C-alpha cells in the first residue's frame, strides 16, 4: 500500500499521522519524509524535479510506503505530479490531516481542490480530523470543510477518522520511541520510583510512567481511526499510467 500524507498547511499532524497512525498498522511500511533540506546558509530548499523523479522511481520498486510531505514541499510536489501526468496513480490513498483552526481548514480545502484537479478520485482521498478536543462537536468545529465537501464531494470525510488532542505526541516527537513500545514496557515504575535515590531520577521515572499511561489511552483510539480510514477498500494496484 502506498499512501501520501499531504496538506498545504504546516502543523496539522502529517508527520504524526505518518509515524504513529499509519506506519505501525501497514505491515513493513517505511516512511519517506519529504522535508526541506537545510542548505549550508540555513536557507530552506524545496523538493526539486530530480528528487521527485527519484521518488517516482522508488514508488515503482517498493510495496508499502508512506510519503510524509512537509508543508513547504506540497506545492512543488503537486506541480511535479502535474508534469508527470498520471503519477498520482502511484499512490493508493491520499490522507489529508486537518485541525480545526479556520486557516488550516481553508488550506485543507485548497489541498482537496488541488488533488481533485490533478484527477485524484474522491474514493482515494481521506480527510483526517486531528487534535479534536474532548467533547467537541466535530460537525460544528469542522463545518468549513464538511460544508465544502457536501457541495463538492472530492474526498471522503468520516467523523470516525479522528485523533484527539493528546500531549503524548509532543512528548515523543523526534525521539525514535514508538507508542507500541511504550505500551509494551512492563517496568514496575512505582517500585523503581520508591527505590530511587535522587529527586531527578524519581521525576525521570515518573515521566516514563506518565508516557506509558498516555500511550495506553491513544493506541486504541489510533486503532479505531485506522479502521475508519478503510484503506483496504480499493484495489491496491492502480490502472493509471
Ligand atoms: N493529536 C495531536 N495532539 C496533540 N499534539 C499533536 C497531535 N498531532 C500532532 N501534534 C503536535 O503538533 C505539532 C505538529 O505536528 P506534526 O509535526 O505532525 O505536523 P506536520 O503537519 O507534519 O507539520 P510540518 O508541515 O511542519 O511538517 C507537533 O508538535 C506534534 O507533536
Ligand atoms: Mg511534518
């Protein structure tokens, strides 16, 4: 299965979704992150044509891949997809995470429009509602996107494709730690904390205990979200050129 995680907006959770929702649930999947490369002068360098050509080649020779497209590269990627007619067909699905802020919803709509204009069929595009707060009325909070989709059904948007706001994602960001590993950790932290000498050590252990508790809460939620995405709904091979 080949999945692109995409949105013109930054900070909507593309990398979080790629790493913590999709990778652990798509067997043998690898994550390719297309992020800006920092040039020597510290300037950001966007995806170039050659890199897109390489990505396309790579997609032909690999089976399970999740491509996480950093916001600063989305425009370039989409215009490359325009040049290489039909190349969007390399992906089985496009997942578009969004958050509730109006600007992000507008960017999400713009992303959905671009995908539709490229010729990506609605059945391949999934909106994913991220950072949903407890007790929030999803239909109301994401009204901009949902109303747009009623008028222009260019993507699937199942309210069950949601991830709650949870501090665990921030805590484990940029560490190699996987949520499943936190969950599988059977350490008796309470005993270790009781036996620990210094305050700093006790706090370090308490943080690990807290992370495991948070992981225990989010993993079932991510399982439900993944099931609701229904990525197996369509054949994995694409007829596109
Ligand atoms: N469900 C969530 N709850 C709480 N924090 C979250 C959630 N999803 C993502 N975050 C946090 O929001 C920030 C942005 O997430 P992430 O890096 O995944 O976004 P992105 O779309 O990949 O951004 P960029 O376009 O800059 O690459 C990170 O600090 C991440 O830990
Ligand atoms: Mg990212």
